[in-house]
C-alpha cells in the first residue's frame, strides 16, 4: 500500500471516530494527514500530524473526548501498519480557509 492510500485510511479512521461522537455538529473535513520526518534520518517518519478541519463552534468540541482521540485511534492505526504516533489538531474552517489563501503552494 502506498503512502497516499495509507493516509486515506488514516483519514477514514479519524472521520469514523468523529462521526460516531458528533453525529450532528460540528461538520468535519477535510482531514489532512502529513508525515513528519526526523531531521536526523530523512527516511524515518516519527509522527503523523492529522489536521482536522471543522465547521462549527469550538464549544461544540468536547475537550475531554478530544484529548482521548489518540488513545481511541492508535490501535486501529497499528492494525493497518501505521506505526508513527498520531498528533491530531482541530482547526476551524475559517482559519483553514485563510491559511490556504495565504499559502496556496503548501496545500497537499
């Protein structure tokens, strides 16, 4: 399985978890998976940064539940062969849209 297919599987695992916990609001997507490379070893990703874009009020996110997201997705990531540690970040859609307009060359 190539990296793009693996990233799509990671995104799907995260999306499933979010949809189960938040069936109504906020709306999530896109979910962007980026691998961070260890500076001392260019070939060994050390973690995956999972950017979760959401459209809604920050108050709609339960911080206790959100802080446990890593614990809930980690076993499923290991099952599909993703050994890098997941680091999720929740980003408001308005902030994401502004960032994309300022950095169009950085969009994956």
